[in-house]
C-alpha cells in the first residue's frame, strides 16, 4: 500500500510572518521590564500601568498583565493596592536575606561543579573568562559577570539546584549589578575555575563563600552608603 502523503497540518513549516505567540510576547515584556529594573531605569517606587507599558512596548495588555504577575512573584514588583503596582524598594534586610541565600547556593553550586565538570565544561568557563578579559563596555562586563554564575550552575548539573535558582535569578542579577569592581571579579572567577579544574572541592567551596562575601560588602556600600559609613569603626 502506498503511504499517504502527510497532511498539510503536519507538513506545514512555521510561517515566519505569523505574529509571535502570547508566551513569546510575555517573555519579551518580562525581559525588558526586568532589565530596566536591574539597570535602574525603572526605580523603586515607580508605578507600572498596564496600558502605558503595553503602548510603549507595542504589545497588547494581556502579556503585560502576565509579565507583571511573574515579576511580582520574582520579588521585583509589589502591589500597593489592586490597581497600583510599583517597583519594589529593597531594604538592607532584604539584601542581607538575599545574600544569605546566595552564600549557600554559590558554595553548593561550586562544590557540585568541581564534582561534575567535564573537560569541555572547564574549557567553556575558560572561554567565558577570556571574553570578560577582552570586554571594555561596562554593560557587557556586568552581563558577563552575571552569566559566569549562570554557566557555573549549568556545570553543576543538578536539576533540583537549577529549579531553586531559577526564580531567584533576576534578583541575583540585580545584586551582581551593584558590584563594578570588574578586575577583582575576573580574578576571583578565574580562581574559582582554577580550583574546579584542580578538583579541589574543599578549597573551591571556601573561596566561593569568600567571593560572595566580598560582593555583599560591595553591594551594601553601593546601595546603602550612609548606613555603611556608620558601620565603620
């Protein structure tokens, strides 16, 4: 029996002219709003109005509504009332809480990376370090610094860890945005990769903790300069 031809429904290629799906539009809106908050374009207390955001980004209000819901779950937005959504102002206590969690996650992630990294993974991390070494634009350096920790999570190769990190990733990017000591960051990232390649889990975990604590000090000084001054002896 001659096989029947596939139906048009099963053989048709995606139409490049077809408008993006609702989920794709939502992801675009989420990405743009999240980045605006990370970079300080949208500042604490700024109000987000669905209609205004939709008009500015050229989308319908539905993906904006979903994006606002997701960013509220991520901790970037807060509902002051059912009709008033504003960018969250992070207190010193909020930042301390985030860093307490980050210390634990980074130490675990680095330890798992030591155990699970392949030679290809180490080469991937080295390539990332080289890109950072060659970068000069501050926005690019911030992006690469953030991505180093995301690559490290991939190298750790633990699905439960990845699931825990995912909803925190935006806020972690915001934290990392506060540290612009790029030369030291590169040196510390290089040290982490060296310890991963040497398979020295104990030293890698200890240094990862030191690395996060240095970032915490930088973030606190950047975000709360007056309070940081009063903390000094």
